[in-house]
C-alpha cells in the first residue's frame, strides 16, 4: 500500500466510523426526541440533523464532486440559528436528505483517485495552495470529521 | 515538502487547533462553572477536564514517547463515571495537569521524526500491524483529535 493510499484510508476510516455512529443515533431517536434541545436553551436535535446534512451536502461542491442537492437547507440550517430561520422541511424528508447526502458522498469517495485527495479544494486559490499545500481536499475531510464528532458529542446527550 | 511531512502537518494542524480552542474554553470557565453539568444529569465540565487530561497523558504511553505523568487520574476519570469515582484532585491542580499534559505532547510531537508517525503504536502487535498498517501512530492522533472535538462540543454548551 502506498503512503498516499494509506493516508486516504486512515482519513476515510475515521469519517465512515463517525457517519455510522451518528446515523445510528439519529435512527434511534424518535421524531419527538428530535424536537428536543440537546441542553436547555441550545440547539434541537432536528436543527443539528439539518445542519449536518447541509454541511455534508455542501462538501460535494467544495471537493469538486459535482452539484450539491439541497442548497435550500443553507438558509435554515447554516445562516440562521435554531428557531430563527424559515420553516423546516418535514422531519421525514430531513431524515431522507441526511441519508442521501451521506450515500452520495460515499459513492464519490469510493471513485475518487487517491492523488486527487491531495489537490486543492474549490474554495481556495492556486496562489494560496502553492503556499499551503496541506489545505487540500483531504484536510476538508479531516475537518468535517471533527465537525461531525463535535455535534455527535452534543447529540448523545439526548440518549436515555 | 514530502508526502509524509504533508500528512503529519495536516494531522498536527487539526490537533493543535482543537487543543487551542478547548484550552481557551477551559480558561474562560470559572471554577464554579467547571462544577456544572454540560446538560442536566450529564458529566460536569470538571470531569471532562480530568477525562481529557487522562486521555492525553496516556497518549505518551501509546505513542511510545515516554512515561506518562498522571496515571492516578485513570481510576477517577476513565474507569469511573462522573460523581462515582474516588475524590478528585483540587481544580487548580487539574487545570495545571491539563496544561502540562498538552505541553509535553507538543514537545514530543515537535521532536518526533516524521517516519515514526507511520509506525505501529504500542497497543498493537506486530502481527496485527502487518495486516492493518493504517492503524499507526498518526491514526491515534486523528482519533484523539476527534475525541477532543466530541467533548469540546459538549463543553461549549456551558458558554454564556
């Protein structure tokens, strides 16, 4: 196994294991539990479901993997805090978007040639990348894995 | 920059940025706030401070960087849940251990030759490592960064 393959494998392994455990948690929460706040006065689980879906969906764009599917989520789940944005889609649809966004990423990741992970991502100029080659597509994956772990840590607070 | 250097830089960058923001958060919390639960009935911030310190201190061992300094924390913060273990050290000492454990790791990481990050960690047999070379020292760093992000996500719930 080349170093490149090894590193991609390590990063994907971390991503997949966090997707798996967060997905299991969302599946175990009832619709009523999704409407609960993770801590008094803080985000509801449903907001975090939409927020993570919007962030994962937007990874298609930043990684150059194709059009994103749910840009309409951004105004609700990225640019507005919970309980302040436009009306949310029905919970059932949100659950479906979450699954589909992650499945699409998994398909893209399986097909992406290893060297491409080390190329610049789409929100960066050629000039900046020449100076900071560690800010590549794989670094986006590492960051998003940490972002997922961060919110997963909040979501587990709802487990009985 | 070699690929090896690049990977190590990416992983260390993520680790350091999470240490920095968690450290800033602990510093901003008063001793009284440290005694609060992150959500009703859940861990108190002081428990997470000790828990993260014990985990980071034990990284010296698993990464083969030398003797760990605070093994006495394990029985309180790893093998017992909050409010069930032996008495905790004073908050002031815990804050100091947290800083020192992270400083020691930073010193070790700065000196570790890049190729060593791709060697097996200490909790793994040669035989298993031959089969799963992605379970190396760098993977421990990636995992512990996610672990830190997970608890950081809980600790921010205490911010006013």
